[in-house]
C-alpha cells in the first residue's frame, strides 16, 4: 500500500545507528558511563550494528525501487 | 527498590527520532486512504514478510515482554512452552488449514466469516463481544504504559496517558490499518535491537550459558527443585510437583498446546487481521509461517535475561534488586526494567526504553485498528446503515465511519485506562474472560470449517454453552492462595488447583469440550439452512484445493511449514 516500508526502516536505523556510533566514539574514554555495561562500549557496538542493518535495508529498498521502475 | 531512571539528552533524542518516524509513516500513508477498504483492510496489498512480522509483533506487546521476562525468572526455560508448543503448532495450523478459508471467503473480519458460514446472530454475538473486549484491552495497555512512565521516568500519569493516546490516534487516524501494520514492523526491529544488548551483557556477566547454569543450581535446589529445572523444558514435567509451572506434560500439551493456543492464534481477529491484509492467498498462508520463524527465537531475547535476573537477584554484590510486593515476594513484572537499569548506559538505554514504549503503543494501535474494522463492517454496516449500492458514496461514508470509530476507540480506551486505575484486578479479569471466549470460538470455527453439517443454531448455542461452562468452572474452582474472587471460586469452592496456570488450562479445556459437544449435537438435530453452494470457499470439503504450482518450491506454504516445525523440534530437543 503506497509506500515501501523498507525505506523508513532503513532510514531510521541508519540515523539512529550513526547517532549511537558517534555518541559511543565521543564517550569512549568515559569509564564511569560504561561501568554498567561491564566496560564494553555498548553504544559503539549497537550503533555499528544498527548502521549496518539500516544500510542493508536501504540497499534492498533501492533495489526494489529500481526493479519497479523497469 | 528505586525503580526510577534518569535519562540523558541522548536517550530523549532517540525516543523523539523514533516517534517522528512513527507519525511520519502515518503522514506518508494519508494520501492513499481514499476508501474504507484501504483504511480498514490495508487494501489487501501487504507483502508476506511485512504481514508476517506485524503478525508476530502484535503479540509481542509490552505486557508480553514484561510478563515473559518475569516468567523467565519465575519458571525458567519452562516458559518456552508458551512458544514452542504453545504457539508454533497453532500458527502452522492457521496457515495451512484455516487461512485458505478466512482469506478465500473474502470475509473482512472473523465475525464476518461467522456470518458467511453460519448466520447473523453468531456474527453479532462475536462482533459485539470482540469490540468491547478489544477496547478494554487497549485501555489496559494504555494504563500500564502510563503507570510505567510515572514510576520509571517520573512523568505525570495523566500527561503520559494523553500523550501516548495522541500519538496512537495520530498515526492510526492518518494511515489506518496500513499504518498500524507498518509501525508494528518498525516496533519488531526496535524491540529486537533494543533488547539484544541486555541478553549479551547479562550472559557475559554470568559467564555464558554454562556459567549461568552453574550459578542457578544452588538457587533452584533451595526452592525444592532439581538443579537443572530452570534450564530444561520437558524433563521435569512428569509430575506437577517437580516443576514450577505446576502442570504435567499432558496438561501443557492439551491446555497450552491445543486449546489455549489454537483459541488465541486461530480465532483472535487482532492477529488474523494481519494475515487477511496480505496481497494474495499464498501470502496470506505464508504470513503466520514467516511470523513463526522469529517467534521461535523470541525466548532467547526475553526469557533468557529473565533467568539471568534470578541469578543476579541471589548474587551478593550484583546490586540487582526488584521491587517487593510484600517482604520476600518480588514483583517480577519489573524484571526487564531492572535489567535495563542494571546494564545499559545512556544511549542504548534510550533505545531499550523506546522499544518498550513502542510496543505499548503498537499494542494499542493494533487493538484500535481491529476495533474500527469490526465496528464499521460488522456492527455499523450490518445493523445501522447497510450498503446502499452506490459504491462511491458508500466508500466515502464507511471511510468516514472508520475514522470516527478510530477516534471513538481511542477516547473510550482512555476511559478504560482510568477504569483500570480504579480496579487493579481488571487485567486479570479481562484475561480470564478472553480465555473463556476464545476456546469455544475455536471449537465452533473449527467445526464450521471442517464439517459441513455444522449449523448456525448449533454454532450460536455452542459459543454460549462453552462460555457458561467456563464461567461455571471458574466460579467453582480456585487456585491455591487466591486472595480475590476475580481468581475464581465466586460460586463455591469445589476444587483447589495448585497454581493459577493449571486452573486457566482446565477452564479452557472444559469450555472447548463443551462447545464442541453442544455444537455437534445441535447440528445433528437442527436443519442445515445453507446449501453446498453457499458453503463453497467456507468449508474444507466443498472448496477446491489451493494450487501452488506457480509458486517456487521454497516459497510454498508446505515447505515453509515443514521448515518451521523442524526448527521447533530441534529447539525442543536441544533444551529438553
């Protein structure tokens, strides 16, 4: 119906993933922040995972879009 | 225990971005909502994977997530019975044997299928009950959400209620069922990604699965069970006393695996509606099967952290606590919240909270979008203003009614939320009533689909009889230690069940058996008013078999079903 849901999903996770990745990078030295997560920079890892997922969704969305045009 | 969090700017930013997308999807769909069919049935155009994820997401509401994580702590891996035996077989059955009739009959709702197969009174009874219950359910999840926001985030109860209602109203009013479905897919991904860090961190903290198992042994032994009870599923179901569920294997099999799960998955319109929105009959059959694949793995996402929480709770120096209801009795509903607090720093914490809020709201949206369909087609169109024959004005009119029903549904939900805040037991009450309605409904629909002799009078009587027997059974039995009459025994106390779960199972089994017997007997003594021609496409023996020859072998429902059952079997054996 109307829109391809892969676009908004891809866009949102790319955006949120990038946000968390940057936040993770900037707070990397903050040991107090990551003491809860056992010293793991969980923001960075989650961010990268979401970024990857978002980009894969976008690639699929563009491919569907292209094949529909043809 | 202090349940509150302090969120930082990054957490709020994540939350805001999510809700901008949620409303944005509704906004983008607005221009496609020109007919009642587009608004209420999503135009029957959903790809199978979208419908499938929405199908499973509808069930993965916040109350489910919170409840199942709590059950993970209370019962361990035995909780997976709600998934591997309590959902998968029913979902496969729905896909292979029932979807062809729901979808192929062109019925727009489960009540409408009842009308086509049986008669007006059977539809009317089901439609009205469903409409009332759905709105109450939506109100209760709204209430639970507002309570959570008040306790955890320190937000104002009334403001939280109105704000969440406004967001739900916003996107369902704009985009109807499509909007609800798309947002369920979005919610599915955010909940998986938002909760994954807890699974990984809690297991890492406890030294992996084997480390957790080792630390569980003394805790479980102290409760009076075998050391590996919390990490196995069927091993200790030989007797009811050996496992914390308090039910034997045959009770689990018949109660959970058959009556309760088939009643829920195969007849609940809220769920079935997702599959009905699929774009083709093959897609409709594949919807529950695609949903079944993630469903099998959800236990690892929400039950395993619950088990970890039990270890943390008993571990000195872990700093992990749960709020207590009374001294020594924890409120396990807060398990997931406490885990979020334990492990997640600012950033992913926002993601986790957003995931919970998202699943509350999509639960409400799901209820509202099912309500407006049943209201518009099964109540308004049937009893108040029937179709006039002028397609254009009809379409406009029913679209308008559907939209108004959405507003009405949200407003009544708010009222129901306040009702829930006055009567704390309303949720238990609702769940009890639901199980009393679903089991007979499954009996009747099943007989209707597979036995052409089933008559309308029989179906109607069967539904009522099943419901009254369930009510009677509930009124005559109590679970051990029940404090209120909502739990049962309001007529007299004839039998005491060791746990509430066992009582629920047997209520459903009695209801189903009665409904089946009554429907069969009355069918045999009343006249079938429908001809074979009327029943074509509605009954198994009178419907031509669906051909799937043009579909690639790996996309056929039978292949997918075999695949799903194989994985469920492997998982069951692995965690036997």
